[in-house]
């Protein structure tokens, strides 16, 4: 190896160590940049076939990461987002019954039966009778109001689902665009690390909205797999849309060429969209059904007892409440029967037409409904049945909170592992800076020595 070869070797080494210093400096500068993945300079020794064999050259740089950890992080991000969305929405659902201020459905139920007790003590008092009708109307209003609030909440969640779907499509387009730019950069021999950081950040935001996983196909193209369908491949994205089925539940459709879309709803298990759909079409539907069952059977039992009594006009067979023929929709339609509303004299407080107006036997039976176990409500009395209804709402919220806590802990654990692999450690970067600096200095000394020797040789030959 001649002096010129030594100069070339030193030059290549200095260039390579300079690249290493630049990459390390970039890492240090981005230590607090969200989504930044640590870079590693790839410096290799030239092989024997190279005329500069023995020197080093820059082979590029590598984004330091673990594919399996990244996949786990995406999955847990979606799972945590689904749990957080459901927990937050169930907090709102819990407040729909408005029982925390003493003015909700539970209070109106107690006041209804208290009015029956008052009626049994003063069956002739029209004011007491009017109060009974008012309490019955208040109970019916609270039931309808709770039902309407749940229905309105479901409508709000439909709008929220539409907004999330639009965000999902925007993120898919962003990831596809970035993937296209990454492919172009690679084709031109450019390093796309910054673009990859941006794409990974967009993928993480997408995972927060809908469950996804990623892999690279045989052509090196990124593939984004959604719930039961491929959402993106290369630089081509597939949008998702919302539809309402015949049962009133939402359907998530993935676009298909020349079709109505592929239904992927039953595959959803992660992301905010899944949380919204779970609350809207599962939790609220069950809550509505339980409220309908409660309202139907409590009102039916009151009607059955009331119909057996007599009003001050001697008539019998009247219902206190007007309600639907079946449980479905009972809460939304409950109201005081039109034949009773505005007619306190028609309240059936008497158990006997012959003992009017002073008999209060039927009013006593109406008051006892409060303590009567109803088979259709699991052999619970009305107060117990309502407590169970509210308890189930609270249990759903408690379960969702526990799930959220578990998933957030798992996500945090994976994030720690991910940061330990891909994050920037200032201690490690300082070691790398020292290594590259010392290597540069060594190469510089070799270059200086070879240059001096070459100068002496030229001077000697020149004499």
C-alpha cells in the first residue's frame, strides 16, 4: 500500500466518522422530539474486491427499532384508546339517570308510592288525589326523560362515529402519501428516515382511532391491516364508511370496487371508533332494554291493582298509566292514562263501590306495590329492581375503568421497552460522540503523517 492509498484510507475514515458524528448529533438534538426514532450510522470496511480495501465507508443509517415491539405498541395503543373512549362515554351514560341530585327517577318512584300512602289516609281529599296524579305524571316524565336522553345520546354517538370515520380516512390518506414519498426517496437513493418517523407517528394516531397492524410485503411495500380487511398497501388507501342497519345499529363498511362495502363491524376491537360503537349499540341498548322492562312491569302492576278499585264516581277498571303493549318502547311511551289525567275523582282508592267515598282499601294495595316482589323483575320489588338497574349501570362503568387501568398499564410497559430500544439515551450518545471523535482524530493523524511523508518524499526526489 502506497502513501496515496494511505491518504485515501484516512480520507474515507474521516468522512465516515464525520457522518457518525452528524448522526449522533441529530439524535441528541431530537432527544425530546415525540415520535423520533434513534438513528445509527452504518460504517463498514471495504471488501477485498475494492481497490481501497482496508478503508471504511458509509453504508447508510438505520432507524433502531424492534418490529415486534412496534406491533405490540400499535395493538395496545388501539386497545387503550377503545377502553378510554368507552370509559369516558359510560361516565356520561351514568349521569343520564340524574339520580345524584335527588331529583331523578329513583326519587320520583319513591314519591309515587308515598302519594299512594297519603291517599290511603285521605281518600276523599281531592288535593291529595291531584297530588297522586301529579306524582304519577312525574314518574312517567322521568322514565320518558331517561329513555329520551339515552336515545339522544345514541344520536350524538352516531355523529361522533361519523367524525371518527372521517379522521380515520384522513389518516389513511396521510400514511399512504408518506409511504409513496418514502418509496420515491429510496428509488433515488435518498435516506427517508424523517419520512418514516412521520409515517410511524401517523400510524400511531391511526391506531388510536381504529385497530391496525402493519407488515411489509414481498415488494417492500408497507401494508396496513385493519379489522378484517387491508386498509392500505403501498401508496393506496381504502376508506371506511358508516351505515345504519335495519336494527338501528351502526355498521362500518370498508370500500370495495363496484360494491356497497365490506362489513367489518364485528371485527372491531380497538380504537376510539370501537369504543363508541360498543357504548352506542351494546351498552346503551342493554340499558334501554332494562329501563323498558322496569317501566313496563312496574306500571303494569300499578295498573292491575288500580283497575281493581273504584273511583269516587263508582267506576272501576281504569288504568293509572298508559303504556305500550310490550316491553319494547315502554319507557319512551309511558304516561298517565288520558282517562285519569285531570280527573282526581277517578283515582281508584276504594276497594268497594258500596263503601264510597270513605273506603281506602285499594289505595293501601297500591302503596304495597312498592314492597311487592315481581316475577318479571327477578322477584324484586320496584325499588329493588330500580336499584339493580342503576347498579348495573355503575358496574359497567366500574368494569370499564378497571379495563382501562389494565390496558394503560400494559401500554405504558410496552412504551418503556420501546423507548429503551428506539429512544435516545444521552449517555449512549455521549459514548458514541467520543468514539467517533477519537476515530476521526486518529484518521486525521494518519492523514497528517502520510501527507508529511509524501511531502518529504517529493522534496527528496526533487533534489
